[in-house]
C-alpha cells in the first residue's frame, strides 16, 4: 500500500516501538493519528511529527470508539492500524503473599488482547467501506505480539497468555477480513530496548544480549518500524506472525 497521504492510526505511540513507527510513517507522508494513555508524551510525539495526537485509555471501549471517530473526522477512515499498545508486568502465580490477584491477570488481558480485538473490529468496520486499491486491498491491521507468546518465562503467565491470544487471533481474522481485502499481520519482537523490556526483564545484563545469536544487542525501534513499513508495502504478507528477534529463543 502506498503511504503517501494514507490515513494511519498508531496506538501505544507515546514511546518505544509505536513512537518510532509513527515517525517512520509520518516521514513517508502518511496522515498519522497517534493514540496513547500517556497524555503528555503523546502530545509531544504529535507535535514532533505533526500528527493528530489523542490521549485515551484503549482498554475503555467507549473512549476508544470516540478516539477512532476523532481520527476518522480529521484524516478520513484509517487504511492502516498499527497496534503497539501493550502492558507488561511480570508477576508470579504464587509468591510470598499468596496467589497472584486475579485482577492483575484480567488487566493484562484487557489491555493486550481485548483492547486489540476492539480496535480491530472498529478499524475493520471503517476499512470495508473504503474503495479498494487497484490490487483489491482495502486495509491492513498490524498487531504487536511478543516472543513471550511462544516462550514465556517464569512470571510471565499473564503477559504470555495475553500475547498468545493475539497470535491465535491473526489467522482467523485474516481469513474473515480477507473477504473484504483487509490483511491482518502480527509482529513478535524479541528484545528491544524500550520501557516494556525494562519492565519484563529484571536482570538485564550483557549475558542476555549474548544469548541473541546475531546481532548481540537489543533491537532498535527503527528496525521494528522498518518491518512495519515492509509489511505495509508487501501485500503477500497476511495471516501470519513475523518474529523479529535476531534468532533469539529463550
Ligand atoms: N520492547 C520489547 O522488547 C518488546 C518485546 C516484545 C513485545 N513488545 C510489545 O511491543 C509493544 C510496544 O511496546 P514498547 O516496547 O514500545 O514499550 P512501551 O512501554 O514504550 O510502549 C507501550 C505503550 O503503550 C501505552 N499504553 C499502555 N497501556 C495503555 C492503555 N490502556 N491505553 C493506551 N495506551 C496504553 C504506554 O503508555 C506506552 O506508550 C507492546 O505491545 C509490547 O508488549 C515489546
């Protein structure tokens, strides 16, 4: 898909992978809306890249619907949704205080999985009404999942389950929305040097990067943004989850 003047929504865009993706897409000429719960930082990103910035808790369905409406009004219905919103909070099933509070599990599933499904259904409802491009494509929805969906560590049961739910959603969603020319793709990052990584990996040290076959370093958010741009341009990528991890397996 051509990004020039293309309406795009990037969620979780106040920092890390989402912020860098928004920068790349704006640079390519897209009409970008950035959404995040962090009002101050999303406002700054909006100013930096001249995008529409909306502060919104994306786990709140009404607020999300309103935010998508605001984006549509400003830029037209989005052809591309890049979901980078994510919450990471390692917690053991059992610790010295007893079992993990069920609400902790619920919160991660709400933000990482249910909010993602909600955004997909709202975005898809708009995309199917758009005229198709000459190749029949109407839209694209990209989810950011995680290698934890496949290889979650101890203390990551809730995070891994929420990201695993996203992985399981990609193929059936692509099958269903493909009828309308809408693609659905997941990206599963390995270790990228962002706030999420520092929340999940308590013992960050040089041994961790040496466990990455190559390159022996954390991923740079621009490398994630480059893959997003490639997925946008390559219509054959659909219904799959692409690992972006330097060959790292836990
Ligand atoms: N960094 C990594 O190594 C890594 C690895 C695997 C997966 N991921 C995934 O990549 C995505 C991006 O994370 P990141 O690494 O850029 O971290 P990040 O913390 O910089 O970005 C996540 C963003 O989501 C926002 N957010 C959280 N809850 C929200 C809510 N309820 N409503 C709206 N916004 C909300 C945060 O404010 C933040 O700006 C996440 O889904 C994360 O799980 C990251």
